[in-house]
């Protein structure tokens, strides 16, 4: 049965000016430790309906933004970089350090940010993300998944939502698709990451990292995270049963519980 979407916490919404563009964001505010949410390529800052009120109630200042060209964010005069835009957003909001949670492609941004700005990351949550390190053994394993061809002919909800969820939650599938269409209304825009991420760079990240994926994730199945994990000095692994590429949407109760437990154990040093 589909989990009802909870009432959202009060939040400030608006545009943050970054070099060459304005990015749409929301911010629940408060004095809690900042937690910034980096969305998947298929979605926008609006995808966190199950997380926003739960994380805010737990005492965090929850921030989410849409990347360039996504949802209400401007495409900008140039592409900029994913890492540069996240750093500029946090500067705009006066956030020096934050917990960073990235889902799917948002996890690539989060990992890149941790490599480029380790001093600004309290902890890192990588959910259903391929990370995409510049390593041949990673490329070889990822190629075996065969996603390059099927992505062109199969719907996003089929690829990103697990079969158990699709079978039992047609309304949730439809809402996920609606949010995708709103996110991509301006077309898809590609941005460079802005930093090289490889095993050596990842090994220098001293922030605690939670790698969280689903058994039915077509993009980032457990073997992919098992390959990535040893290159992160302070990692934890979690796998959700019968869940696909969008654990934050398919199993929000368990996802939120795991994330909050991790965050509580890794608060900022005072």
C-alpha cells in the first residue's frame, strides 16, 4: 500500500544566485545542523515530499535545490559545474558545513562536493547512486548492467521504481512520473562535475559515508556499492529488500529511519 505523503513543514522558497544562473531552492530554516538534498537526474527539488517534514521534525535545517535547467532553475549563460553550483548555493544561504544527501545522479554531485570541499561535509549519504568514479574496473562492471541501450526505449518509472512498488502502487508511480515531467519541462541539461573523482580522491574523504541501495536497483545494485565502499575510509552499507533505484520514494519510512540513525551518530563536532 502506498505511504501517504505527509504535510510539509514551513519552508522559504526562492532563487539563489550562483555564477551565471539562478537556482530554485527551498529551506526549512532553523538552528539545526544543515542537511542539503541533491536530487536525481529524473527529478527536482520537489521530489523530497516524504523527507522534508520528517527531517525537519528531527531537528535539521533541510535544504533542497534544483540543478540548472531543472524545474524553475535557470539554464544560465553557461553550464557551470555541479560542484561549483552546490558550493555557491551554500555560500548564498550562509551554510559553512552540512550533511549532504545525494540520490542517484545527485549522489555523483554529493561525492564530487565531498572530494572538492571535504571541510564542508559533516557526513555523506549516497542513495542508489553509481558515484561514477573515473576507474576502468568500475566502467567494466557498470557496462555489464546493459543500461545504455534500454534507457532510450524504457520509461523512467520502469527503470527507477522496483517491480514490487510498480505492481502495488499505481498512484505513486503516476505521481513520480508527474514530478519527472515537471522537472524536465525545459529539457535535459548536462553539466560537468567540476572535479575528478577516482579511487585515490575518494580515499581521502574522511567524512562518514552511508551507501544505501535497493535489491532491485537496476542502476546501482548491491555489487556496485560493494565495489565502491572499500575506497571510502569511513563507510557503512545498507540494502533495502524489494526496492529499486528510488528508495526515498518507494520505501520512505525505512529510508528515513536509516538516514536519521546515521545522521544522529555523526553529528558535527562542537
